[in-house]
């Protein structure tokens, strides 16, 4: 099983656990998180790249994986992802390098 499949399976399982017990504020936050990435003045493709950069700077490996998978599904090219990751590295500094390495592992799986 690849990194993508492992991540998606665990995310689905954990989301089911959370939403099975969630109160209204948690459910609203999850809904807002989904809605904010829909096409608007910015296309979803751009929003996924913004999410990717923010996730790298915040050093959230799960978030990085999620946005990489979504970016691939939205037709983002490998070159666009690499440029976005470069922005995240400059903004976040050397502390993001371990997360950048793991991001590139998934990039190599998704884009080859």
C-alpha cells in the first residue's frame, strides 16, 4: 500500500470517529473547512496550493498530504507543486525541511 492509500484510509476512519461523536460546533467547522476550498473568486486548484503552503509552514504532515492529494485531483502539475513548496520553504525556513522531504515522497508517488 502506498503513502496515499494509507493516508486516505486512516483519514476516513478517524473522520468517521470524530463525526460520529461530534457536536454542532465540530460539525460546522468540518463543513466550513470543505466549503472554503470550493471554486470562487479563486479556483479550487489555487486554494489547494495555498493550503499546501500554509500546511508546510505550520508543519502539519497530514495537512500537507491532504492538500497534495487534492491538488493532484484538481489537475495541479508537479511543477506548480514544486514552486508552491519552494514558497513554503522560504516562508517557513529550514525548520520545514523534514516536512518538505516527506512532501516530496508523496509528490514522487502522485506525479512520478
